[in-house]
C-alpha cells in the first residue's frame, strides 16, 4: 500500500502514523466540556500535523511537492494554530489572520521553489528548521506566560516537548549546511532512529501536555464557580439577615409610633381634663352647698338669707361660665397652627404604618382613596393622632372579643362628598369586631365614656372636640348584620 522499498519501512511508517493520529484523537474525545475555542485551534493544528505525517508516509507514491512541500506546510500551520491558541489564553485581541495567511502562503511558495530546484536536503531543510525553531521558541515564551496565569504543571510537559523539538530541528537544519550530511528519517541509522523516536515522543508529550492543561483550566473554572457560588450564598444570607433586621426595626418603629400616638393623645387630654377638674370642682362644690342652704332657708321662710344664697349661686355659675370661656379661648389658640394639608400625602404616610401594625395582629387593613386631590385646613399632628386612634380603637375591639374571628378586617375609606354647597372630606373607619352597644352610642363622645375594660374614655371625646374646632364633626354607628356587624366611625372636615 505504501509502496516502500522494504516491509519494515512500511511497518515503521504505519506505527508512527497510528500513534501520531490516535493520541490527539483520544485527547480530543476525552476533553468533553473543555473543548473551548482555544482548544479547537490547538487540535486543528494537530490535524494539520497528522496530514503532514500521512503525506510523508506516502512519499514513495506521491510527487515531491505534495509529499514534502504541502506536508511540511502542515507542520508550519500546526505551529501557527498552536501559537494563536496560546496567545488567546493571555490576550483578547483579534487574531491577524490576513497577515498569517500571507506569511504561510509566502513560506509555502519559497519552500516549493527550493524543492523544485533540488535543494530539499540542503537549503530546504535549513529553511524549514530555522522557521520551526523560531516558532517553537515563541510557543515556549507563551507557555511560560500561560503557566504563570494558571499555575499549570502541564505547561512544563509542553515546554519539555517543544524544547526537544527545537533540539531535533536545530540538528536537522544544521545538517543542510554540509554536503551529504542530510539526515533521512527512513535510512534506519542510529541518528535517524533517534530523530524518529524524538518526533514520536514530542508528539505524545504535546498532546498529553495540552490535554492536562485543559483539564487544569476546567478544574480552576469549577473551583472559581464554586467560590463565587459560596460568596453569593454568603452575600444572600447576609442580605437576608440584614433585611430581617430592618423589618424588625420597622415593626418596632411602627409599634412605637402607635404607642406614642396613644400616649400623646392621653397626655394632651389629661392636661385639658385636669384643668377642667381643677377650675370647676370648687365652684361646683360651693354651688352644691348654696343650693342646700337655699332649700333650708326656703323651708324656714328665711327669705333674706334665701335671697343671699340665690345671689351666691348666680355668682358661682357666672364664675364657671367664665372658666369655660377661658378654656375655650385657650383651645382656640391652636387655630394659629392650622395649615392646608394634602390628604393623599398625609394618609400615604400613615396607612403603611397602620397596615404593618394590623398585620402583626392578624388583621387585614384595606384603604381606598378618591380619584381627585383633597385639601383641608387642619393641624397635621392632631389629625394624624385622630386617624391613628380610630384604627387603634378598632384593633383594641378585636382583642376584647371572647371568640376571635378567623377573618378580621379594618376598612379605611377616604372620599370627597358634597354636603350642601361646600365639598367635604370624609374618612370612614369600619371593622367587623363587636361594634358599639346602644347605650354607648348615645354617650360615646362624652368624656370618660369607654367600651374598653382599661380605657380612659378620652379618645373619641378628644377627637370630637378637635374636629369641632376645625368646623368638622364625627359620627359613630354600627354596621348592619347583613354586612357582618362591627363598628363604623366617620369624620368630616370641610375642604379648604
């Protein structure tokens, strides 16, 4: 088949061709997912080298330009693709394929001319040897850089393989300088056998060295992915913990705001009630004594003393009226703190706080708002206190129920309604708790009237008082049984 001059030569060529073709094929197949663009370039170079060896093996049946010219150009292409593969390991610059093609084409033409002129064993082998040595030195230089990047031990195998190739190419190239010193790989001398074995060993080392490099790169990539996944998991856990801490802080803040609102309302009203009690308790006691004395003098027909008791009673009632007038004037001084409020902003700040507090207690708070903007004239702090107290009252009503409901809700509805000529802002707070008793509904806005076991009885009374100062009003009622029962409180304030 090979048409050699001896069967042993054919056997040697077949064995060499099999080894050189089979080793890169096995390496390529076993790489699996490691076959990236750079690996494809490398093994494409090995393919050209296999073609080179195949043409060399059939040299006895092929013309010289094909068996040696095209074949050795395959070796050159192997060096070119290996160089480009290693270059892409350390740089992302685009390959200059146009100049590479010109270089390979020019080299092929020069080498063909040397073969045609009969200089293959002299100038031709020298030309090829110098070219291979220069390219292999460049490859070793690139391998040193790749080794520094990946800390690869396989690069040492590749450097060893190319160093061995440099040695053989230098000797064969130098043999072209001396007449009749050309080393034919098939002459079966000691030196030709050495070169033949060196070429096989270099080929095997090159394939397994690069195979090891690719596996090391794959392992490094897997380790990096595992490290990134671990960092991402740690980051995710840290973010989750941070988020939970923030949620807990927000929850605590909402609870504190609700408590502050309750204590602030109770504190303000306590001061007001203390003033009323302090200023009116003495006149009331004196008036009571006057009335008792008046009744006694009437029974005894002591009309002079009765007349004096009547005058004293009138003076006491006038004093109480003056006291109430003073307190009313004191409250009315808050009108200087009134401002134009945009209700979408006010409620937009309050609703999330109240929803969070309701959610913590297993209550669903829903909110509906009008399509148009509503502006009223009121005191921002007091208005917020009134709204939060209304919702807090509904929450307290659920806690006092003997049989807790499976579905608890509080609806807050903001709307612009028409009452007479002037539009009025209306806020309705309704729930499905126990609601009010009929007795409570009659006196619920009176001071010290409460539906709670521990209540102060000042919340709705305080709200009603403040609303009247703003020319508003408050209504309380119960939801119908068809609606599921519960309390309904509405407040109305004229639009500014």
